[in-house]
């Protein structure tokens, strides 16, 4: 069974990733990834960017790392 976009019903074998920023109460912001249908360009899902989170943690622990 092939995965289908819930918006355009196209078979989806790959996704486009787009960078976004998400925000919450009190102005907290996170770098976010949007998973986008390559056919209709609608967002299928989002999540906080795990690579950005890792980089932020490393920079907080060892700000002068190479």
C-alpha cells in the first residue's frame, strides 16, 4: 500500500523539508521543520528541528567547541 497525501491524494514517495519558526507563549521560539507534499505543497507534519536542538545544546555546554 502506497502512502498518499491527505490533501491531494497523490502517492508520496518523498517529502520536501522546509525550515520554519514556531513560537509559544511568552515569545519562546524554536527552529522547526515542515514536511511538505511535493505535489500540492501542503504541510503534512511539523516538528522542532532535532539538529538545531542538538546544536543549541552543544553550544550551551561548550560554546567554544570546534
